[in-house]
């Protein structure tokens, strides 16, 4: 018999397509009663009815996303408080949750946030963290029952091994952020010089800044932006890989065995790449990058050696994900 579970799921009201990729991957990995399981949106007010619904399930799974910020309670982020969390009688299990910090920021949490995060971790056997920076911030706060698993998105294929699958296609996906307009335009020019055809995979409305032309000033670039999974998976099938600034937008290409190169605007991208021994380039929003550095990222994309360590790290993290799921008694497909 499949378990009935609760999903504490930011995807329900998120405007970021990356949350769809995470949600889909978590639900491919887990085996659960799809008809009777419960979805709770932490970005909307939480009622006692929500808590009662959670308590009728086996566990409350926090669907992996960037959540362990310095300050957690925020209307657009998290509506739980300690009184509500204490009313939950089943394990609360973070699955692939990560932190996000500026490159020069410390690892501290504010007191109210730390109280909630400690309570959440104490309620489960072991939690799952996305990357090494997340492990660091939790360890520094005295939280030890956490496994370094990587993000569920990387394991959406459910395969035991990762193998690089090169394509003869010259079609490249570019993932963008609105704070990277200058750098995106340079990247597109360099890819065009190599004879590549480009589609921008936008994850938010602000990413569509090249979806229109301005005579003499701006050339229109084909852009995909839909709050739906299938068009993005179709693009993964069509393209040779991805280069750009969106962590999960790049990760779905890695999950399919295709090359992806990430330019990191904050600690989360940097830490993911460090975890899986992938090169990255620090690229804070609104800061121009030297053309030579962007050109080097493109060269690394086409070099098989760039991904030489990934099969081993994939196997290691997949094993930790299995360990995490088994320790919490969660049925799964890995």
C-alpha cells in the first residue's frame, strides 16, 4: 500500500518555473498515494485545517527549494510559525532544501528562523540538503542530522548512473536572469559566432527581456516562457545542452545527461557546482563580466573533460538520497 503524504510545496503559488522542475522531480522519485496525498502552500496563510490535514498523513515533505535564508518567515516565502509547527505531529522532512547567501555573507540565521529550522530537523530522522554550503550553515547552527544529497531535479531520470550524452545539434538553451542583460547579450553574440542557434528558457517574466526587437538596438531572441513542464522538457530533447544563470533550468539538462554550464549570481549556484565538481563563474547581478571569461565558459561547455567528475559525484549523491529516503521510511523509485 502506498503512503499518504503531505507536500509543503512552494510550487503551488510560485512564479518561478524552476519550482515546477523541483516539484516534478520529487514526485517522480517518491512512490506515494497520489489521490489522497495533500498539498500545502507555505507562501499562503496556514490554518488549523491545514495542520489537521497534514496530521492525517505519514509525513510532511518540504519540496526542495531555496528556503534556508537568514530570515525564513516572510509573506512571499513562509507562513508557518512555531505554534503551527508544534501542532504538526508527523515528521517534517526537508528534501533537497538549500540556502542562498551573497558570496560575502556569513552563515547565520536570525533567532526566529533558527528556532523553526531546528524544530523541523528534530522532527525527522535525517534531512536532505542540496549542497555543501547548506550543510555548512546547518552544521554551524548545531544541526547534524542532515545528508548531502544534491537536488532532486538532478535525479529525475531515476537512472543509477550519469553518462554524458553529446548531441550533434547546434541548438543551445540559454538560461537568463534580468540582472544579467549585459552579460547575456555577450554570451549570445559569442554563441552566434560559433554557429549556434539559441533559445532562451525563461523561468520568470523578468527573463523575457530579449523576446522583442528594437530597430538598430536589439535583435529578438526566441524565448520560451510558460508555467508548464512539457515545453521545457521538449526543449531539453531538442537542444545540445544549456549555458546560463538559472540553477534548476540548467540542472534539467544535466539530469538528461546533457552538458550544462552555470554562471553563479549567488552562493547557491557556486555551492552546487562545488558539490558536483563542476566549473562555474561568479557573476553577481548587474556586474559586467569580461568577454574572455564568458568565452572560456563556452569552451568548457564543449569540452568532455569538464564533466569527468560528475559520474562519480552523481553516484555518491544518489546513494545519499537513497539513504535519506530509507531512513525516513519513504517509498521511492531510486
